[in-house]
C-alpha cells in the first residue's frame, strides 16, 4: 500500500475511535434565524480563550448572515485531522504554524489562494516572518490569528542589587555571561539560591540556540545541518553553564521551580534574573507578580557576530479551513474578519500580543497592555527572525534536538558528538522522505526555501 493510502487508512480507522466528535457538529438550525452556523475549534482557554470569544462575538454582531460557534478542543490539531478523515470536521480550526505544511501535504487543508485574491489579502499586509508560515509549495493554507516573538526578559531589581544598571540589559553573549555571574548567588553550603541565567529555563526553545550563533537546522532543501560549527559553538556555550555551576547543583536548584503559570514560576519568583521568553510573558507577570520590576530587549548575540543582532524566535497561531469543511465560504468570511486590522487588534490586545500586520493603528500601540510591545513587534520584523523549519519531519527533529540538549546539559555527551548523532539520524529520515516523494513523481523541496 502506498504511504499516502496507508496514512488515510489509519486516519479513517482512528476517526472511528473518536466518533463522539460528531456530536460537536451543531444541528442544522441556527441560533439566529436565517444565519449559517459555522463551527470553530480552538485550543485556547483562560484569558486567551476569552479574547478569541470577544473576537467571535464582534464578528457575529458585525453582520446577520453567519454565526460562529466557538468550541474549546484539547489536542485540536490531532482531532481536526481525524475528523477531516471522517468527513466531519469543523468549518474553522485554530492550529499551530508548524502544522500548516504537514497538513497541507496530507491533503487535510483547503487552499485559500482564490479566497485571498478575491478579498485582497496578500503578503504586503503582513510581517514577512508571519506570512511565510502560512505559505507552502506556493499556496496559502492559513491566515495568522495571534503571533509571538521572543526577547530577553530581565529583573531590574536584581540588576540594581548586583551593581548593574537596571535599565541596561546585556547586548552580547559575553556580557550576558558576565552579568549572569554577578547575578548568581550561592549559600554557605554551596547551594545555588539565585541564577543570573540558565539556558535550560524555560526550556521551550532548546532546538533554537544555534540560530543565535549563526547556525541553521537544515539547508531548506535536502541537508540536515545541526552539526555545523555554528551550532556546535552554540551548544558549547550552553554546556559551559553546566560545567561552571555543576549539574547536580543546577538540578537541585531547578527542582524548586513551580509551574509556569503560577507565582512560583522561576522568573516571577525572582529565582532567575534573566531568561528568554515570549510576548505573552507580560500577561503572567501582571497576574502573578504585578510588582515585579522587569524589562524586555533583544536577546544578545556573540560579540564577533554583530550581524546576528535582533535574532528572535518567531511563532504564530493560525486559522485554517479543513478540506472537508461544510461551509468554506462562510468560514473564510470569519478568517477575513480576524485578519483585518480591527479584528486582529481586538484579538491581539486581548491576548497581550503583537500584531502580525505590517501596519497597526496608533491606538493599538498606545493602549497596548504590554509596555514593551514595540520591542516584540520590531523583533518580528527583523531579518534575523527565526521560524521553525518548514518540513514534514519537524516534530521528530524537535524531539531529537531536545534529547541532544539534555545529553549536552547533563554532560553526558560533547556538543559535537550529540549533534552529529542527531544529524545522522535525521538525515537518514529526510533521505527516505525525499525518496518517497520522488517515487510519487513529485519534488519534496517546497517552492519557498527557508
């Protein structure tokens, strides 16, 4: 059986397991007479879910033809794929950007090119790093919902106590290391009680450290490159912290960290003075540590690589229309509303994030709750904005890089050896993937090379 047929057979079998999803389809009657009801599955809860519900409400109130019903769904990416195979998907789904190219190749998404052309939606309206994540093999498969970029967050009070200028964050990696030493505290028993910086905290982008040193994870075509000199240098820097402060001491210290979304968060509880975090961090500071003195600035770059200034990991949530959606025209009307300046600013303000649009209203920036929103917006526009590699093996690659990070951080392997192991394993998998596409008479390489 061909790989695609095997995949579809698996999906159809799995869809039967989640047959209860069928009850999530709304009955034929509309909650308001004369309206077409479309179902929208989204992953968000809490304030993020509330912000999207406010956006849905604004759309429903803006016209009298369509009514969007928002449903919170766990594991929304997997369930959307399964429901599409079972010919019973939602009309709209909120996914992660790294889903777009994989699901497009599986035939699970409706291309949006014609819709966008008729609506006048195009790349000139969006920050390039965000628009790129919606494109695959020359087609538009999604539109942005809320985006994010990352920056260095620092504790101004701890800077002041260490004799550092609280308004002057480190600019180079070398300064970051020096500041980290000054901000690290050890008690009389040799236990770490405060860290200036830890490459393992929060640990969400362990795959990405090479980009801050000029590395890449693949060449965009056919070669895995995680063992390049730039990547090895980056992970040697990571490992230098484990060597300097001791693996056991760091593990004992880190074991005292609480959940991210709690007052016991390592940065919010002032156990770690500097860390890389996303634009959303302000929401949690406001909720759990409103008196925290903090700032956000571009993450440092190696002193000998000033060309890497303003490197930032840039991600986004996306809205897609499943291939078997019952109301694609109405679904796109909702996507168009969210992607508009008013819709996007309503949603991004509610979630405390920057807008993916090139231009924003003066009110958006002036009244945004995050005092450093311009920092995050500018970083998203940087030529050094980094997105996840756009190929179908990304989830496996990310897992392999996490394993390598752990081996490096715990001093179980040298950076060169750990990365070479990942490169060999992933290259073999990529070669097999390319051969499968070739046997189907197609090119694996996307039109857009990242």
